[in-house]
C-alpha cells in the first residue's frame, strides 16, 4: 500500500534525508506508531514546557517535564524534570509563576542536552500535551536553532480532545473550561501543583487516560481518532 505523501510518516522520511547527524536524525530514523494502532498500545510521552511567554520567536524555555505512558499506565520511574541553563535574569512574574529562580537557571542543563534527550525519549512515541501548540512551537524553534530544521511530530492534545467532545455533544463551553485544572476537576481528578513542568505532564497523562476511558466501551479506537489535526 503506497504511503500517503501528506502523512506524518511520509514527512518523517523526507526530513530524514536532510537531517544532520545527531539527535534529530536519530529521532527521525524511528518510525512513528501506525495511525490504526489501538490507542492502549500506542507509546506516549506526556510532556509540558514552562516558558517565559507564549511566543517561541522571542520567549525562552525555562523547564521541561515528561513521563512515559505505556499500555495505558503512567510509568513514574521514567519521569524527568530539567531546568534549562540561561544567563538571562528572569523577571519577577516568571519567578512568581514558575517558582524557578535565577540561581536554578544559571545551574541548569544546556539546551542542546535537554532537547537531545527529549528527542531520544520521543523516538517511536506520540507526544501528549495540553494546549500542545506551546510544546510543539517551542520544540520546533529549539530544533531550528540547534539543527537548522524542525521535526514533524505526531501529537495528541488533551485540550483539543475536550473541545471536540463539547462540540460533538453540541454543548456550549467557555475557554476557561478547557484549562487543564478545570478539565481535571470536571472528570473528578485531584488537584495538583500547577506551573511545574513535570506535575503538569503527569496531570495531562492522567486526564488523557480518563478521556480515553470515556471514549469506548468495547473495542479500543485507533490512534488516528486522537491525533491533533494540523
């Protein structure tokens, strides 16, 4: 069966031919999970980025948190949280929101090591995030900076899944109802420490597992039903 030229897999193969040696090329060498794979069998990497703002062109990564989801289980032994090194002084709002200090940033891990490790973790998996355009935008910007090109990324966005569910039911909603905190409350999940990248990643993984559990009663749906449409 010929490969759809617009599929993520076809884009991956095209990018692989141009990728420089290193973490990005190794990421692109690994096939993505097939769209028809039953969702419980899809390996996921739940992640969250804490940043100085929402614009990847002018704002900066502060920290990265991620954890694997395997066979419908959150593998806490795989959890990672890294503060990214920078010589910039943080403004007071960033310190207050993210609880990351100038000293922590000064002692942080270099961006190339963080992104290289993240690509290694992501290889062969689907990215899982809440309001994923933040994570995809900053990851692609970082890859452009480090490798001169950005990867294609299969992504599941729990915010978009919630939005789709509201719309399928013709149920009105407000934007604030799509926030991670409010969606977790809606599904009866406990409170968590917001604005910590690892806590947010785990919170997103928990929300997704509940969303999946509410999406079928017998045969698990395929991955393609959950992927965020570009």
